[in-house]
């Protein structure tokens, strides 16, 4: 898993970068470490915004959140992405029967 953090009209401090890395580490359980995450932090007047683009095998996810503080925006963003990746992983269920199940059925 690779996390790239950048700022738009804001300096990304080491504390913010460490906080982003700590929060996004929990998303690794969804793709076995095959995630490419790009996080952009920005400030628009009084609101702090965080946005992320996640490239996972088979899909690309994008989310954006705004809050009064940057840490709250990052928390909201990770919660939203957690729900998105959980939903995506739930859809990736194999719907093929195994050979044993097809042979055990009797027709007739």
C-alpha cells in the first residue's frame, strides 16, 4: 500500500502526514496491500477539506469531506472510504459453483 499526501494551499506538516498514514493503514485490509492512495488536504476560508483517490485492483474510488478542523475532515474521509471499500469487497464474491457441487446434483 502506498499513501501519497499533498496539500493545496496548505503545508502538510509531519504531524498531519503521520495522522493520515495512521488512519489510512486500516484500509489495507480490503485489498491485501495493493492500494494506491492519493490524499489531498486543502483549506477553503473556514472549512478544511480532505479528498482521496484510491486505486484498487478492479476499481477506483474517490471521496471528499469537509469539517471545521483538518483532523475531523481526515476522520470523516477514512470512515467514508472504509464504507465504500467494504461495499466494493462485498460485491466481489465468486458466483461460480465448484465442480463437486455440479456433479452431486441429480437430474431426473
